[in-house]
């Protein structure tokens, strides 16, 4: 919801000069600590949900089950989108079963809003059409206007078509005005919508006056406070005050982390700003956490929003790397020239040592410096050689996988076209049962996964033809692994093949191999227990295979 319009509020205490920097640094340190503890907050959230879910499973009364399913939807709303949608559909089923028309309307409104918040606008419009507007009153009517205002505002903001954008914004404004007529002027939702209106008109002073009231009505470390702080940061963005913008983004992100909110915008927005300023370590840490939250929340819209920030960080890394390489070349040239100069000095002093006995101590000192510089130069050359070797290997892997990727994409296009024509023939022949049989089968998915693994094995073994033999050399003889064929790998070998390519996180390996992270962890632990070398050195030695 927070990425819809960009708003913010005036800071309670003005920030300036060194005090401003100190406050931001303190906030960043606090945010880093809370991100490190984020696992605890997520576990607490899951525990709260589990309590409600257990009550839901035990409930038999449909009305009680509906209320508990609604509570589960509220708990999952900003935590896990798929689960929130699931329990809203459960509410709809129960409302239909009980023939509770009013409840059903509320369920439709909530489902429309959840779809809109997740970026599924076609689904949101479908359920919006099922709502019987003339039958709504009281809170339902308020929820309906807010839902429509949000849906059409989102559609306008993300639409690429100028006509559709204008139409959507116009509808959003109409529903916003209708909503504000029903809301008390001091309610948080009323203030939020009015702040949006003033910021759309670029009247930031009026927006800040409203935001002052809004700030005094929300409690710290709540989702509502995080929402207010995010919009406050964006108002400062409109005013050109970057320091206050970062300050309130950090406060918003802090509340999100403490409330285990996965549907967030504050942290990745802050990461983008930090990357532009050159604070790559912190921005990379923040964007990694935001990306993990996006994956847990599981909507394509959030991934699309985070991707540009990842691109900015990547470009900044490349720029800094280029500068470092240029500086390294200058340093190597300077050291080389200095080495030549010192060598000439050494020869001259050696020839004159019989005549210049006083210079002997100076000569020894210069000789020691020369050795030190030569040692540093040798170390630099070794580092450069290792970097060149890694770069060469990376380019080889990249070229091999890009070629295979393009080939695989072409094959998938042909397969999809063949599948389309097959479905088309079935439809024309009215063979619905055959279609159901085809689409219900898991065979296609299993075949594609098997082909994906075969392609990976082929490309990897082409890049590292001696990988299996070198890997087995690291294992005890009785535990060595024999693959099914020369062009295939076992699951154990695939896991460590991915580690050899630089993919070390169990979560990423599990996504590729279709196992749980816990299973991947167990595989890795089991293999390391069979190693001939110390367990803690095993994976590093795997990374060095083929080097």
C-alpha cells in the first residue's frame, strides 16, 4: 500500500549538521541490530498465527470458523500473500454456506483489496464486480470506497497506457472524495487520504500540517507508524530534504522489521538511496533482507519494484570496481618505476662502497626497502593473476550458460507452441476430458525438471570434466559417489556443483533442486562427515576444484 503515493510528515525535532548525521548513524546501527534479530520476530509472528490456526482447525461452528479464518487473513495480510488469499476464500465459502449475505460482501471487499495490494488487478476487478454496492452501508460502505480508491489508484500508478492511467486516477479521486465524506476528519484513514490529495497537488505545506495530526495519533513500533513514517519520508522527498527522507525511511523500516512485515517498501527504498551515496555494504545488506521478505510475501509486483534497486547497486559496484582497477594499474606502474630507481641506486652504492664506508648503513636500509617493495609487488602480481584466473573462469561459465540458456529458451518456445497447437486441436475436437487429463498430469512438470537437471549436468561437466573424480578424491574411499552416467550427476553432486559455481546458500540451492532448505543442509552435513579432510575445509576445497 505504501508504494502507491509518496507522502510524509514534518519531523518532531529538527535535524541539522552533525546532530543529523549522528541521529542517522544511530538509527542505522539500531536497524542493523533489528535485522539481525528479524528471525525472532518472524518466529513470534508464526507462533501467533499457529495459535489462531489451531483454534480454526478445532472450531466446528461455521460462524466461529469464519471469524477465525478472517483473523488468519488479517495476520497473513502483510506477511504471506498466498495464505491471506487462501483464508479469504475460506471466508467466502463459509459465508455462502451460512447464506450470510452481509458477511459475503465484506469478504468480497477484503479479497478485492488484497488482490489490488498484491498487484493482481484483473482478479481484483473480477471480485469488485461481485460486490452489490446499493446493499452496502456503515463500515462496509467505508471499506468499499477505500478499496476502490486504492485499486484504481494502484492501476493508475502502474499503468503504461495514458488513457487508462487518466481514467483510473479520475475514478480513484471520485472514490477518495466519497470515502472522506464518510470518515471522521480526525481519523487516520481520513488524514492519510487527505495527505495523498495535497501531495498530488504538490501542496506539501498543507500535507505536513495534516501529517502533524496523523503523527500524534499513531503509536511507535506499529504497522500504522511504519506507514506514516514511509509517507512522511516521501513528502520530504518532494521537498528535496534527503536527510529527513532517510531518517523517516529508517524509522519506517525499523517498525516493519519489528512487526515481521514482509510487504514493505521502506527498506529497499533506503537501500537505493544509500547505494547512490556509495554506502554499498549497508545498502547491499538492506536490499538482501528486503529481497528475502519479497520472496516470502510472494507477489510479482514486489519483485518488480525491488529489481531496479538491485540494478542500481550492481551498477555502483561495477563503477567502484573499475575505479579500483584503474588505481591498481597506476600503483603497479609507480611501484615498477620505483623498483627500477632503487635497483639503479643499489648498483651505484655497491660500486662505491669501498670509497664510501659511511654509506654502508644507508645501503642496507635501501636494500631492505627494495626487498619489501619487491615482495609487495610480487604479492600484487599474484593477486592480479588469481583475479585474472577467476575472471577467465567466470567468463567461461557465463558464456557456456548464456549459450545453453538461449538454446533452452528456444526449445521451450517450440514446446509451448506444440503444446498450444495440441490444446487447440483438442478444443476444436471438443475433447474436454482429454484436456482435463492433460492439464491435471504432473508429467510435463516432472519431464521439464528432469530436462533442466540434465541440461545443468551437461553444461557443468563440460565446464568441469574432472569434477566427479576430483570430488571423490575428497571423500573416504568407501563413501565415494558413482553417478548414473558420465553426463549425469547425483543429487549430492549437484548440490556441491552449485557450491562450486558460487551458490552457497541452502535456500537458493533448495529452490533450484526442489528440496527443502533443511534437506539441503542435511545433505551437505552428511557428505562433509565422509570427507578425508577436516569438515570446515571441505566446501572450500570443493570451490577450488578445476582451478
